[in-house]
């Protein structure tokens, strides 16, 4: 196994968790119902995780 970077998966998980909470809390503050806020947080989490993963893999292939 080549050098495995343990920071990348941890960074993706932490970022996904923080974005989910931030989007859900912001949605609740703006007047959304808790169910809708949860859905908005989940969609934001998926989008950010996908973007972060793509950016990390592009950087790895450039080296």
C-alpha cells in the first residue's frame, strides 16, 4: 500500500458534518420547518462533499 493520507477522509467527513449543521441551522433561523431544514442541510452536505472530493482528486493527479 502506497502512502495513504488519513487526513483527506477525515477532512471530508468533518466538512460534511459542519456544512450539514450550518445549513440546517441557518434554514431554521430563516423560518424553514425542521424537516425542510434537515433536507436542505443534507443536500448542501452532498454538494460540498462532492465538490471537495473532486478538488482533492484533481490535486492528487497533478503531482
